[in-house]
């Protein structure tokens, strides 16, 4: 079984930043990413990311590729298409079971991020779950589109649907949580506040037919099996150093909801964890 000082589970901005810093600090580490591409949720975003200081004119997908390229350039050991099935205690560290066999790490970093909540819906040609590419794949021009949810992504996606020629209506079970500036960008778009009955079987909301649904119910943490990690509101709880309730198991980025989630805070959290582990070693 291959042995490393640190196994990083997840190749989004936090995991990649952790791998970059550990490599630069001379720590023997391995990053495992379940999908075939590095970059996390940014790989789903074809939109320009206007929120990262000093990075202009790049889409989320370009940001993801840039961070991944940096990790490659510094010589970080990265393996894609390696879903982690379980993480369990093993001697002086942890056994990380993957689809291609097991590896051992003295420390483990959980950087598995989050995934869009489905709300019981199933992705299809007419139902998109989460923002970004799934919504862009919908054929919305001239069609009636229901956006379900009241957060930032709901109003952001409502604007994109409108700009692509869709007839959009937002349904929010409570008072919308989206920032006022995002709500102000969609004047004239109907926003229905209150309980609603949305049915994928006949594509209706409260009996009204829609051609497409955009499910924008926020995100939830993705956590590998095997560790009894303490949670708060569905996310992994960590201390100020990024360590979980299980000694030598750290977590960083959106899987923790430690800071307001974005690329910048996720990357910073990965750096913080890398420095703490290097200090321990």
C-alpha cells in the first residue's frame, strides 16, 4: 500500500491550494479527485467570475483550469477519476479506499466540497439542478421556465434565463434570501412567495405548466464514508486550524461552510490547513 504524509480528498480550489502549499513545503502528499477534471464547482461555471481579487476576464472554468495548472507546475501528485469510497483508521494513520485500491496517509484532508441539493428532482433535458452548465444546457428561448428557490443562485439564474429569451417565474417558499442587488437585476420577473407544489411528472407548479425547471435549492456537503465527523447544519465542523473532531483529519473549503463560500475563501482555507499540517510534521 502506498504511503504518504497527507492524502487530500477532493480537487477543487481548497484541495488544490492545499496540495500546492504542501508540495512547496516539501510534504509528501497525494490528491485524489473523483471526477475526471480538477477544479470543483468552478468547472460547472461558464460565466465570468467577477469576485476574485486580481482575476478579471476569466470564466469559472478558466479559473479552475488555472488553479489545476498551478498544481501541476509545482509537481503536486494528482490523480483524477479516483473516487474515495471510505476513509478508516489504520495504525498510525488512515486507510483511504479508492476505486483503484488503497493508500495510506498519516493525515487526511477532506476537501470534497458541496453538491447542489436535488429537492427530490431528477436531472433531465427539462430539469436542471444547480447553477451553471446544467442551466445553460436547457433550451429556454421562448419557453416558460420555473426557477425554484429564493437564494442568490435562483435570482442569478433567473436573469440568465431572461437574457436568453425565456419567460421566467421564480418560486420561493419564504421571503427571498438573495442579495438585494441580484433581485434588483430582474425587475418585472414574477416572484411567487409561499408554499408551492412542483411536480416533475407533468412539469407543473401549483397546476401551472412549465417547459423547464431550474432547481436552485442551495448546496450540501459531500463527505466520504468511514469517519464519524461532527457536523453542523450538514457541514463538517472544524476548529480554527481546520481540524475536525477526529485527530489528524482536517477539512477545508465548502465542505465545512467555515467562511462565506467562494473560490478565494476556499483556497485560503486550503492554505491554512497545509501550513498547520506542515507545522505538525
